C-alpha cells in the first residue's frame, strides 16, 4: 500500500467549493417552493432584507461545506486490510470496507469537478445497494494511486520492488490497446436503443397533446371548423411527415446519447485488469478485474452485423435487480476481433458455443397464445359488447399479427442454450440478439422446475443464479438439464475460484 494513505487525510482543499455547490443544490431542492413564492413577490419585498437573507443563507451554506470538508478523512488500515472513511458534522459516521470485498473502483469527473480540477472516487462492494465509499474531491494522481492500492489482487504482501512497479504502471500514461472511434459511435447511435428513444418521444408527444387539448377546451375552439380544416389528404400528409420526424428524432437522440456518454472510449491493460475511460461532458474511469466478472453479454442486430460492430455489456456482482442495471459496464462499437481480445482478457480464452439445447415447440405455441390470441380476443370482445366503434380499427389486426408474430417467431428461433466444459452461453432476442456468457464456477445457485403436464414430454426449465443476475432457459430437454445441473453443482462444491 502507498504510505501516503496510511494516515488520515482530507480531500483536495479546492473540494470545499464542490461541497458548497452540492450543499447549495441539496438545500435548493428542499426549499425551491419557498424560493418560488419570493420570486413572484419580489416587487413587494424589502430589498435590503432580501439581500441580507440571501447573504446569510450563503454564509451558512459555506460554513456547512467547510465543516463537511474538515470532518471528512480517509485512510488505509494496513494491519487490518481495510479502507476507512470518517465523515459527518453533528452525526459522525465511520465506514470500514475490507479490501478483499471491494468489487469495483470508479474514477469519475462531472462538469463541475472538471471545472475546478478534481475527481470523484467511488468504491463499490458486492452485496450492497449503494456505493460504500465516495470521495468527491481528489486529485487525479492521488485517485490513481488510491485505486491501485484498493484493487490489489494479491492477498499476501508484495515486496517493495513489485509494489513500486505496480504503482508506476498505474500512474504512468499507457497506450490503450483499444479505442472506440467516433465513426463506430455513430454506427452504434443509428443502430441501437430504438425502443428507449421511442418511449421518450411518445412521452413527450403525449404531454404536448394533452396540453394542446386543454388549451383548445379552455379557449372554446370550434371542433367542427378544426375537423373541416383537417381533411383526409392533409391527415395523410401529416402522418407521413410525423413518421419521418419520428424516425429522425430517434436517430438524433441515439446519436447524442451515445456520443456524449461514450466519447473518447479507451481500454487499457493494467496489472491483469482492464481500465476503461470515456465521456464527453462527464468523464468516467473504471477498472474491471477479470476474476470479478459475472456475466458478459454480446449484443448485435442485423444492421450492426452488416457494419461489423457489436456491444459488450459486463456485469459484476450486484445486490439486487435495481442495482443490476446501474452496475452494467458497456463497451459499444467494437468489432469482432476487438471483442475476442476483450473476452480473452476476461476469461483467458475466447468462449465457444458447445452442445446446443433448444426449447420445445410448446414454448412457441404458448407465446403466440399470450401475445396474439389473447390480446385480439380481448379486443374483439370489447368491440362487440362494449364499444362498437373499435370495429373501425379492426383492419389493423393483420398488421398486429404480422408484427408481433415476427417478434415471437424470431425470439423462439434465437432462444438457445449452449454448454461446454468452460462456458454457458444463453442466446436470446428477436431483433437485438444477446449472447450471455458465464463460467460454471461463478454459479451461486440453480433452480429447476417441471410442470406435471410436461413430464410426459420430458421438458422443463432452469434458472442459473449468479451474483451479477440470473439466466433462465425454459422448456428444454429436462433429462439433459438435470445432467448438467449435477455436473455444475459438483464443480461448484469443489471449486476454489476467488471472484468475491
């Protein structure tokens, strides 16, 4: 460990300014209704009292920020192998983190932190729903050195020569072995996240429509004149224009999101780990330790395949479903060769698909019943007995059957479980095809189930539980599933892998 961290020390002195801004934001969120009232009544207020009150308020915020800075200390306990953080003004708290439990250390920099020249260091361990340790104002060299000390893989003390070499390799500027180009980010932006962007646009349009409706009702516009003005020809033209604008908006939103989030994406090897750094307005730097990786997902759709790009999502240990999405580390826009190199660093070898298990045709039938037969039956029943006007839109039923049926069919076709001695790969998805990769040694628990009417067909389901999430496969060959379950449980009992 670095000697500089063995004694309690404070954050960077300029961090007082950051704490002042953060404290001001917190109080502002709590007091904004009162501030809003004063804004509307500003002409009625005594200006001297108003500015005196604002000045006093800012002084109080400054004192609180300084006390937060003064009482915040952190250090490494070399004897107990612990990272200790002390903080608090009136209510003192002491956070103790065992070094061998640390799952991930991130170095981030928001726009404000970039402006004042400091970084934020977050410490995350498995089994918690939040960041256990957070230092909001630390210099970049100190952040790198502290991160190196927190993420030491060896459980025994290294000699001084190895330690100096490790620290030099952490703080030195290394040449990344992989960089995501701006062109690759553009490709990712126009080929991914259609549903998420569409949801944002629909929510925005729904809000505008509701406000417009209220506006029309409020000012008593003549509905007949509006209907007369909007003839069928103009409606068709409007629909075409809206469709074009919708597609354009989806592409623009995706491009902006991807470029701002993943700009200047670099991956560097550091002491057997991967250092990822990226971001335009808010930069992020994080280290991935291969032995801590739980699930790696390779995602690709038709357009991405033609453009020779794909997306990697890496999951480490999480404490629950809410944190599962937050803990995903994404690597967008790498090609086949680059993805193989990353997988070799994470798994020591490139994963290969082994024996294939595919679901029984009953899964397809049941999916068609749930997604097509049941909704259409409910729709036509509602149109016949409750609201006859719904029959006017019955011509859309074949389009719905084609669209949903295609999704169900390709989802069933791509639903596969591949098994070999070293890897389990779950393939799924209709448009975006995911390949989720885990190692049998990372399994925490296995759940198998079989309904009594499936026994004659010898089919059943399996759910593989890991610290990074679950992998489920339904209605496969139950005899083969049980054979592999027994093998995995045996390997789990006899494994000495260190991934926690």
